[in-house]
C-alpha cells in the first residue's frame, strides 16, 4: 500500500503545498502592487524626483526645436570653421591672373599625419601607457617608503633622547628625578 511513498514523495508533497500557499498569497497581494507604481514620492526627497523628471523631459525633446534659424546658421559656420582648421590647405596662383588664387584643401584623412593607426601602433601606445602608469606607481611607492622611513627615524631619535634623559642615574645609582621632571615639563609644554 505504501510503495513509492518514501521521503522523496513526502518532500514532493511538501513543496507542492508551499507552492500552492505562495499562489494564494500572490492572489491576495495583487491589488496592492498596482498602487505601487503611482507617482507618490517621500516628502523629503520629492524635489529630487521632480528635478530628475524635468531633466528627462528636456532630454526627450528634439535638440533643434528651441534653436532659432540664425543660431542654426551660426552653428553650421562654426562647425565649418573648426573643420577647416583641422584640414591642411595650400594656396596656388591661378594661370594668367596673379591676384586670383586657388585654395586646395586636404582633409586630415588624406594627409599622412592623421592616418588610421595599425594594430601594432595601437599595441605600442597601449604598452607605453601601461609602462608610464607602472613607473608612476613605482615612483609614488618609493616616495611613500622614503616618507615612512624618515618618520621612523625621527620617532626613534626622539625615543632615544627620552630614554637617555629618563635613564640617567645619580652618583649613587638612583634615578635622577630632577631630569625626569624637566622632561615631563617639556613634554607638557610642547603639547599645549
């Protein structure tokens, strides 16, 4: 009668019961979840949310909607001037007329200086960057090490001076309390 109803079967039934419970809970929770997506912000953060909404609205607008035709022309002229500054040009006198000249433009792609980099050149540049970064890190580490060593030397020197003062003895071998009191007085004066 109980064949095939071992621990695995009981575990399966338990999991099924838990799943059904979750489904029942899910049905009860749904009305609250709909209210979750309304625009209710906490009072102390409301201004931040509203500012972000405004910023997103501005981004959605087309960038040329607010630009006047004159401004469009100015932008076009500026971009043309910048492009011409990037290009190389030569002035050649035209045949027959010395006052007239012919301007020939060479784009950066046509000139030899601005050709696309090969993978080898890119790799070399990357290597140089990495090399420079490593050198900078090494230099910083060296500087930190020197500062640490200088601080340790200063600390040891002060500690040695204090030890010498505090370990002085009188002729009879007793600790010299006058020197110890002077040392403590100096220490208090330095701290204030």
